[in-house]
């Protein structure tokens, strides 16, 4: 948010400006003094100065939040703006002549470096640039059960590779789920990708460069689930988030939030009465000039950290961090916990995945 003000007082002043929402306020940043008679445009950053730090669940204790980190500010529910000032002299007066919300853009194109910028020797284990005529089915599945919005069918036709990117297209089109002749008939159709049964990795760095849809009511995500292998069949047992398993939500986006904010989270101990989670919907990001962001997960024994465009946005260190090999997933359905209704007039809309790249640190490579 840009705020343009003029100091009408006799001495210099230090403005304090804060945006408020139904769930919290932005952080007040230090600003330089504005001399008497001078004008200045101040920028209120939505992103917090301290990255989010996950809350732990100590044995025998209720969930507790850590020391201040992240933000509770919600860009979807702005409730007001407050102005304060510290002035030299006996009086303070200033005029606000403009308040404007402006996009935050990362200059140029955000691309990945040759290896993750972390200590150790790193080996690339997956380099998916979607250059073929269709998804590489030795790595990717395009069909699965829809456990999320229940009203969207998954179709191979809605996973389109164009100009070196995968487009998961969500559209208002009736079709049979998973392209099966006897599949359940659904009102909407979308694309899906995961690596279940084809590619897993325990620990490493995982990232994807993505462009998010704008139509309301959509819920694209980049995430992981455990996969204990065929010996643990059926699938629900292979993917249990108990016994060392965990769901990593690397980038989870509800389109009603707008294109500059997403959610990260950890989920473990199942999805019933023992379910536990820690996350934040306050990841404010700056897409590059092409509209893409690059979201990543650094996963090490006892440590997990989320990144956006190479910058740390959240982390957790705990013995409970996942220790089970996991698959990659890209879903594009509707709904979510804080979204708006679908608007069929604004469909179709695409969740675009430019590349998916994964690395493993050499000392963590599992021996055959």
C-alpha cells in the first residue's frame, strides 16, 4: 500500500502507518523523519519482516504459538488504516493526499539456479520442463480419486503442455471422472498431476515455478504426501500421515485472496480426531514480470523450510518432521476454507506449472 503525505507542522515527524484486518494488522516498519513542509510516499509492506515459524505441539501440552513471527494480517478482510506520528516540537500536522494499493513485482524472470543455495553437495533428481506432447507417464499420473471438492472430474484432456509448461485447466464442462466410461458424472473438469507409485524421495529440495489462476473459487496447490511403497498397500495406508508421515503444503492458494498471497502448512497424525497441523495463510509474494512465482521446500531430518522466489518464508524444526519418502502433487479444484463461489463466466482458468525440479543432498541419498 502506498500512502502519500505532507508534513504541515513546524518540525519533522516520523509517521507510523498500519493497515488493519479482521484477523490482525500489518507490522509497523521504521521510517525516516519527514522534514517540515516535505512530502513523501511511504510503502506499507504486507509481508512480515520475520518469516513464519511453525508452532510445535510439545508432549502433554496444548498447541502454542511461537514468539512473534509471520503475520495475522489478512489482505482479503481490510478493516481500516491508522495514522500516528512522532514529532519534534510542540505540534504535529500532516495531510494524507493519496492511498493506493499497488502490485508488488519481482523484476525480471525468477528462475532456479543450477543447485540449491544451501550447504552440502546436491544432485538433481528430477528436472521436469514439460517439453513433450503430453505428460511423461513414467513420472506423472493424470487420474486419481477426488477427495477435495467432490464436484470436479479429472481428465487427461485438461493436462495440456504448451510452450514448455503444464496447464491444469479448470472449466465448467460436464465429464466422467478419470475419463472412465462408468466414472461419476461431474459438473466441472480439471487437470491433475501426481507421482504416486512412480517417483518418491525422502529429504532434499523440491520446487516448482507456477502461475496462479485469477477466477474466484479456485484452489490450486503444490504439495507432498507420504508413500511407503507397494508393500504397505492399499493406497490409504501408503499415504498415512501417522508414524512419521506428513503432508507438506508447499503452496496452497485460494483465488479469492488475490494473486499475491498463499498458504503453507504441515499436517500430521491423520485427518480425524488426532489430526494436527501448523500453517499460515499470510505468505505474501511478489510474482515476476511474467506472473510466475517459484515455491520450494527444503526438507532435512528434523527440519523443514518453505521458500518463495529464493527467500525463506516459513520453517519448522522438530523431531516430528516427516521421515517417510513422499510424492509430489499438483491439484486444481474448487473450494477451500476461505474462498468465494465459482463464477462460471470467468472459466476456464489455468494453473500453469513451468517447471518442477528436485535435488538430493549427497549424504542423504538412500542406498539401494
